[in-house]
C-alpha cells in the first residue's frame, strides 16, 4: 500500500487557526447543522410575593400563585422546571414541597407507608420569624405538544400550617423579612 502525503499549506504547529481558513469555509449554518445541543425554544415564568397562601392540609396541596403553563412545540421536547420557593411552617415543624404536571405528581421521592412524597423537605424551624428558601429543578419529558401546567405543591408536618413568603409570626420588625417565590419552565428542543 502506498503512502500519500497531504500538503499542509504552511501549517507548522498541527493546529488550524481562524486566519488559516478561507472566509467562506465555515459558516454559522454549517456550525448549526453540525452541533446538536438542546436549544431553548421558549421560557415562561411567574413570580409572586403574595403572603396570603397558607394551608393546614396534611397532604400535598397546590400552592396558589406557583403554577405556570407552557405548550411544547414538539412531542420530543423536554421541559426544564426551576422553582425558587420561600416557605415555612410552624415553629419546630417542617414544611414539604412537591411538583406536579397537571394532576400528575413528578420528581417526588418514593415514600413508604405514611411518609410524604416530596421533592424537598424543609428545615425544622426554630423561632417564630424564620423563613427559608428552597430550590427545585427537574427535567421533564411530557411527550406531548399540548399545553402542560406545572405546579408547586406544599404542606406542613402533621396538620401544621404551610405558609408561602412569610414566617409564622410575620412580625413587623426590621429583623423580620417576607420573601418571594417563582417558577420558571423552559422548553428544551430535541
């Protein structure tokens, strides 16, 4: 078998710099065709600083103000859900957070017996004015091009009170704060 040498055209260091390429050799269209990264098709977000939502339900309940709808452009799209939730429960108890697509629970743990299936379990609170921020991220595959509604759910330990964006005491003092919460969904194109 014979060996053929390919001329290097002056390339001496085994690399090709931008200056070595003809102006029309690499185009944005050629790069886009060659690269198959997931691209963001759309972003939908909602934000609330309302302090009116609370529940003493002992099971996961839809949190008012913490839902967002998105319509995927293709059934192959994935949806990235990012939520930042400021919440608390009564002193010496924990709050729990979950995630749903429509009425379907997603991203939650697998509880046994009477445990709560949640994405996050809150701190055991000390003090009547403590407030915590929790983060949820999940990549969902709804396999649909119909509108999808994503919701944050929450409850507190036992039948204590889960509160959004405020502490149990909610004291009017410069040592107490209120919070804000948001949920953002992004369509990741295939």
